[in-house]
């Protein structure tokens, strides 16, 4: 299949992944890590997955601190395709800046945003859904990919879908975006069948996205277009930009206005939010998932996840549902059931001023 | 109190402590480690506990591989008071060689054997019991200290005690030594009240011990006395010595012959056989016992033992009954309930030829 003419991928590469400490650190966050044992980092796998659709039309937006690492991991990407944010201004500024840059190169371009730390094993199904999203987006819609839920997750937002857009595609009207639900509400969402996970994958003409933004956040849209026109003004203008997520800035008001379309995404998707999620993505042998060199692990009568990233021998005896993450300067032992609480360790270390471990 | 005239301590320093892997290794076995957080190794604490009774009359017997470490840890001990075994020949040869060496220095000497890896917090009660044992031993008895059991342990042998020896002391006739019992039998032993733990603490005149040995193992006794007379012959004679434990060689037949006396030892005693035992000896804060720098440990809603001996941060979240032992080249995670099975890890590593980790 040829690539999709005029389609650009925007890859926001941010987020510390604190629930994956001590593997993920501020200095090498999860998108820079190979968390699937594939030999490619999450960022590299994301770009690998996109380039059959975009060829070299990929823009990565990341924090200034990670720009060199990102360029190092993507040696084929021209230097100016990595946009470095002087400071974090949330997802609307990041994606919007990339859209504004792309808009200047090709006023008719369609952009799609795909976070650098997501895992989608079925590349074929992903391509099919994105191709359809791009075609729908050419008509001026803001399109989002709605991931088919596999369980009543409380860690994701949901999209409520309505009637089909028309007879030509699988796309549906998106009625609203809803925040992360509690367990009861999540179960109810699954039961109705009308809800899909919001994976933050938005596809729209660059101009559509920025024009929608102009309606609700005109100063932000103008600032982004000014930076794209005069990149030298980035450091001056960036700190004044509004700090807001793309969902709140554009997706929610546009949905209320009938401007959003959801394309069903019938593939497995995960954002590896914690070690329970990571463990479920890895092959399990004799009860134990290992990320890294299985030869370093001696597990006896144990179920769980072991990450021997410290290069040392890791012996685990008689543990049920355990998570052991060994790194050169820090070690974590917990259970998959308590994986969310790892965030608390990071907060405690920060409170104690142990920033070298963060 | 003055020291006990003519009393010599023999300290067998052996045993790999495989159930304490990866803390205890073949190269630095448990007696060379500070396992109580006192700032003194088990060997040093053993000698510290004995010198008020013996002054400088202490002989340590250890494997040739550890002789330098032992001398390094005991700088006050004359070099020739550390006897280096060319190869392991079990406890009778080790203790018997020391007895033979002491016998040549002082034919009337009383020797007492006290393993280098035991923990006895109440030094005063220990001294009282040993002083009494020495007095009884001067009359030609083989005396053993019988530790008051605190629970129906299955990891220790027991001594069945009979009638009082005479009115002058608390000593009792020892009727028999029994092997490590199963749980049911151990409970029955405790119920009768007539059984004590065999802690391997034997006190006798050096001559008595060797003469008793001569009755049942004449070649072994003669060989030990020949080596003591001509130390240069150690390497020649040692490999020919019978390999047998002191319990089987002397204590059991002598008890059957009515020659053994037990002095009650009303003090807490532990041989730190595994991590469950180690954890019970350490102070517990918020559910967690730490051996080492508590500042390295972040424990949240956790009960168990953490040994941060790798110098790294150790975070444990939501674990019940956990044992985490971190060292520079190997890490163990298990439960106190499964602590005995650590031996299996060591056996597996040996089978795989990973001798550098043993």
C-alpha cells in the first residue's frame, strides 16, 4: 500500500511515566524505553508504525530536555522535525504547534496525533483505521479513533458514539467525551456498547484543528501560528501560551457542536500505564513475565513480572502476583494489584529531595 | 568478675549459610557478616561474648580459605590461635584439633565449643551458664548447655535431660541426644518439659574430650593429637581423618554411657538459620525489619524483612510477609514462610555453574 498523500503524523513525546518507576525516570521517560522487549523503544515503535502511512512526514514534539535523545533514537528524521518545547504547556500547545508548522508546509495537510508511549500490536488494523480517519478528516471533521474496550477500564476516558456519519464508512458521530469513570460507570458504559476508549488519537486537517481552536482559545491558536511563522520567537511566545489539554480545548466543545466523528478502532491498544499493564503485554513463561534477559531470573513457584534491568541475578521464590523491578540504582518490589501505588514512591522521593532517583 | 582459670574457648567458624544467600556466600559466609546490625560480625560478637570468661584463651578453627578474613576480623588474636583446616572434616576434627592444641599448652585445661554464627543477646545469662558448665566439667564430665526451648522448633536437635547431677548445681544428667524432630514430635518434647535444644555447646576437659573420642574413634583421636604435637604434619595427616560430627562421634555414645551432663541455659539463642530467623532478631519499625541503612528503604503498607546491602534505594509497596535481600550482584525476593527454600536457589545456581554467585 502507498503512503497517504498529504497526511502528517504528530507524535507528542511527553509524560514521565511515574507509575513505571524505577524503570521510567524524568531523564529517560517511558517513551524512550523498550518496554515490550521488541528491541525498539516505544517512540521508535510508534514512528515505525506510522511511516508506512506518512513516509517522512512525521513531527515529534517533546520537552527540550529530551530533544537530543529523541533525535538520537530517530536518526532518519530531519533535525527540524523534532520540535522542542521550552517548558511543558500540555497537549494542546504541543499538538497545535506541530499542526501550525505542518500547515505552513502544506495548507491542505491532514495531521494525526499519536502519543509516543502507546502500544498497538496489530499494525494492519491500525493502518486501516487511520486511513479511514484521514479520508473522513479531509471533509473538515475532527476525527478521533475510538478504541473498542476490552474491559471496564477506569484509567481511560471514553467517547460516546451516535449515528453513522453516512453510508460510505464505519465512522460515527461522536456525541461526547467523558472523563475517566468509576468502576460502576465503566461497567455501564461497556454494557450499552455505545462507548469507546479515548486514546487521544485525533485526526484533522491542520487548518481545521487550528480554526476550531481559534473559536474557543483564539490567543492560543494565534500564538501557535505566530511561532510557526517565526520559529525564532518560540522562546518569547511559548511561556505565554495557555496550558490546556487538547480534549478540553477542542475535542469536547467540538463534540458538543456536532463537529467530531469517531472511527472505530478494532485493535488492541495500551498506554502501559503501570506495571500490571506492562506485565500483561509480555510473554509469560512458567507464570512469570520477564522484560529483559530471562537468563538473569531464577523464579521458583512464582507468578508475576520481573524486570532484571540492573544486570544482576534476580531470584524470586514462592511469590504470587509479584512485581520486581531491578535497576542499577533503585529496586521496586510490589504486586500487580498495587501497581498504581508506585506513584506514591516517586512522590515520597521527591518530597525527600532525592531528585537523582526520579 | 574475673575470667575462668584454665578455661579455653574453641570457636568453630564454618558453614556456608546457604539459606542466607545472597547475603551469605562461600567467600564471605555468615559468621563473617554483621547480621544483627550491631556493628560486629557474628564471629566478632562470639569472641566478644567469650573473652570475659577466657581472656586471650580463644582458638578459632576455620577453613583455610577464611583464615585470613578471620585473622583480619580478630586483630587481637595471636596468629597461631587461628587454626586453618586444609579441607572440611566436620565438627569433631575441628573441635578435636583445637582441644588437642590446648591440651599441649595446659593438660588440665577445660575447653568449650561455641559456634561462630550463633546469637545470644543475654551475655550475663550466658556467662552464668558457662561458668557452671566449666565447674561441672572439671570433674570429668562432658557437659552440654541445654537451651530452654521457646517454641517447638524442627530445625534443632534436642537433649533429653534426667535427674539432677547433685545438690550443688542446676546440672542434670543427659539421657540422650535426639535428631531434629518433626512438628508433632517437637510439640510432644515441649509438653514433657524434659527436653532442651542442642545448641552444640560442649564443655569438657580437653583430655576428657580426647579420651572419650579415643574410646569410639581411636584413629581420629590419635591423628588429632599427632597434629597438635607436630603441626608441620597437618597437611599430611588431615585428609586421613574421619569425617564425623561431634554429636555422633562423642556426645551420643557418651550420653548412652552416662557420661554427659546438661546445664540448663535459660537464655535466648538463635543460629540465624534463614531469613525468617534473621528477621525475628531485628527491630521492627512500621512492620518492617531492616538490616542495614534504613534510610535506603521506602516501605509502604508492608510487613517483612528488607536488607539493602546493595547500596541502592529499595522501595517495597503493599507486600505482606516479604523478604527482600539486595546485594551488589544478586537480589532475592521471597517470603518469611518460604525462607527455607532459598537453599534451592543456591543449588540451582551451582547446577548451572554460576559459581561466582555462590
